[in-house]
C-alpha cells in the first residue's frame, strides 16, 4: 500500500533542519539495512551532500548513525571491498559532528592492507586517493601520473559531444575528486570546461536531470557559472518530484529515482535554495520524478544516423532537417540547449559524426 504524501494546511511546515532530519531518518533507518551495499551508497551520497553544502542541521539527528559509527572497524575488516563507501561515511560523519579520530585510523588500515592496489580503474583510484588524503592529510601524497591521466581524459572534449553516459559521469566525478568536492580549485583546463559544457548539452537534450545536475555542480566546483537556464531547468524537474511513502517497512517502490532527487537537491543547496521541502513526517520514502517526455536527443540521433553521407557537421545547415519531427517539448529543450551555449555549433560538429564511413 502506498500513497503520495499530502500535508493538510493546518500542519506547520518544518524548518530546513527538521526536514533534513526526516531525510536522515529515512535513509539511515527506513529504506534499507546497514548490511546492504546500497545502504552504504545511499547514505554516503546523502552525507556527502550535507557535508559539502554547508546546510544547517541538528547534530542530534546524526545519532541515527551512532551504531554504524561504533562498528566501523568491524565493518571495514569484514567488507574491505566497500572501503571507499566506509571511508566516505566515516569522514563525513566526523566532519558533520559525530565522533572523531576513527577515520584516520581506518585510512591507515586501508593503506597498510594496500586496498587501493586492487583497483583497476583510474576513477576508483582517484576517489581512494581523495579519501586517503582527506583522512591522512599531508602524509598522503598525490600520484602525479594518475593526475595527468585524469586531466588527459577530461581534456578530450570531442569525447563528450557523443552520447556516452558512462564517460559523462566519469567526467563529473573526476572534477569532484580533483576539487575535493568544492574544497579547492581543481585546476582544470579550458578544454575540460568545454567537455563539461558538451556533456551538459547532451544531458539537457536527453532530459537527463541527474546528469545535468552533476554537471552544474562540477562547473561550480571548477569556479565556472553553468550556462544560462541549466540550473533553472534542474530546479523545475526537482519541483516535479513526489516523495511517496509506504506503510510497509523498507519497501522501496518501483520507479524510485532517489539519486536524481539527491543530485538536484545538492545543486539547490549549493545555490542557497531550501532543501527537502515537503518532508514533514517520518516515513519510508521513494522519490519519483514527473513523467519524462521523449528526448530531443533520440530524435536527433536517429535522423543523423539515417542520413549516412548526406549529413553535415554544420548545425545551421542541419537544423531545419533535424527539428522537423521533434515533439513540441523536445523542440523546447533543443531551443533551450541552443540558446544556452555559444559552443552549440562546435558541439554539433562532433555530435554529427561526419567522418568517412569505413569500407
């Protein structure tokens, strides 16, 4: 049994700290159990949001995590494969005011057991390096060859003019790690900023709220202003979310998009917008966006693919052909994307993929 939460007018809305407490209780106690790796993921994301956006919260609400915090050493030793989640949770809990001193000891254990040596991905190594440096301070040095490879990846702007969600999410996370989640200048190049803008145009055309929110955050962490209209578009999607409760404990309803909700809320927090409006009573919640229209990206990609040698990399020549079959909503999204960026025609040059066909 489920229903959308409704709040009678006679109920006084909670202040932001109270609403944050409702979300902490929901994610810590009601959606999953602490032995579930997805509990680690969800709570690491929520606490990271709170720790990096400087919101006001009641530190007493962190006591929901007390039992978890008390068992950190045992959990790390038994679940070393999840060490990055566990370190992230420990560091953010301590930064927010729950406990002290454990995170450094956990980081030392990770180093002593060379858990980073089991990573095959530069992205995962970069996340581990950020966590260990945060926990150990100057005792942990940067790996210059790893940093060079990360910059080399994000500097290849043409990569991000072609739909590739995996690459786009890796781009945003690299900027998160290089900036230590907004704590320092990531030192990215103009090419990397262009990469973020190209990936953002694709996210907007694809109606991918989650990714566009991350890209706007990454741009902010890099000291850039997101293109005109992008953040407002994300906030419109955030306003369309419904928090749906169930009377069945730990019953997450189908269609839950908690991650998108948290990313949009994170961007809202960084821009000074009140968080988690509408959360006024403890409940098991799932998070559901408004129905998504067919994206402009799909129609544009299908049209270009069918053109073969007739396609052109010149946006102004192709515009009329590619927009004729778009739905009104998809066309509005395209108009917003085109107007938001003076690099749209440059982006389209890569998107069109006009290289000669292999024979």
